[in-house]
């Protein structure tokens, strides 16, 4: 069956996971291997950092980058190491590369700085930065949206992206690429994701502004804004009734799988493929039409 036609459709079964959400314990695991994808050495000898690379979109991107012969370093929370180790084993078995894991919290600039210095000390440079790590929690009533949650969402989704850029830029050279993960919620909003949507809209503006600042240095900055994607984030923080039919309202009748989003990251990371693209917010919306 053609890629895309064999992806799982809702209704989904109940998942017994809690935030931040470990893929290892999911029944309907997100798909990330992109088995139909044919690598061509597009990222050979490139050094890539992917935040939140242990699961979901980040995991799928790490897997394809490794297959394209990049040296990949992922960040993840300490409690997500179990997922990261599974990915490391899979990459080691299927490529000649060893995934590096540097656990910590991107809400801390000190951690982001240490991560980048570790990468440069070991691999001499940083060619690609993928800002992917995110925090979300659905809240139906604004009275229930605590100041603490608002702060955590912004510290992870915006401060963390800025911290990583600030820490990585001194080591990035002409031909480098920064890819930020936005969202459809940043394009059209989401009633129950007020804080998350606000950060994703900010990421889109951050991407466009940063691209203008770095274009003369030859560093490209783009964002990917997908529609609903089946990742641990959704069942981890929602009641079963709220994610059972996740993605059913999409044109395809299902959510995207991470493996359907990750090839775009290869394209944006590859200077040979996207050298004239910067400041773009590229929507992957499965049939919907939205202006970025």
C-alpha cells in the first residue's frame, strides 16, 4: 500500500501515559521510520542538534537525519531518557552513526549553552539546529489556565527556542540551517490551547525576523507548521474522550504521523535542496489551506 494510505485512523484506543509522555508505553505508537523514504547522503558529515528528539516529530527527524548521514545530538528531559535510548539503539542498528543524547531542560539557558558547547567540543561545529521541544496542556476555561502553566509554556516554547539559537549561533557558519517547529494553532488559534497557540504564533514571527537577521551570514531560518500530529503530547495530557477521535476532522480523516512530516526537515536542512528558502513558515495541513 502507498505511503500515507496505511497510516492508522481514529478511533484510537486508550493510552495510559502521563506528561511528558513516553512512547515506550503507548499502545498506538507514532510512526517515525518513513520506510518508503530513500536517503541520498544529503546531510553527510553535518552536525545537527534536535531538541525534544526522543519522541514524536523530533524522533522522526533524528531518524531521517541519521539516515542522511548527519551526526545527530538530541536533547530530552531526564525522564524521557528511556525513549531516547530506544531511538539510539535503532539508529545504531540501521546506520553507521551513534546518536548522542544530552539530557536537560531547554527552559534553562545554562543547559542550552552547555549542550552547544558539548557538541562543539566533540564535533567542532553546529550545522543544523532543530527547535522542536514543546509543552502543551489543554484547558477549557481561562480561569483554569494558571499563571504557572502560562509561564511554563512560554519558557519552553519561546524562551527555549531563543536560548538555543543564542547558544548555537556563535558556532554556526555560512550554509547552516535553523528549523523551528510551529503549528496550525499558530496560524488559526485554538480555543483550548490559548497559551500554546500564542507561543506557536510567536515562533512563526520569531522565524521570519531571525531569518532577516541571519540572511547575510548565509544561515537559513525556516519553520514547519503541521496540522494535528499523533505524538505522545496528546494522549499524555488529555482525557480519553478528548483524543479518541483525534484528527478525525481533518481532510484525510486522521492525524498526520511524524514520518509524514520529517522529510520536509531534510529538505530545509539541505543546502542543495533549499538554498533560496529562508523566513518561510511551511504548513503541512493535510488538505487544509491556511496563510502563514
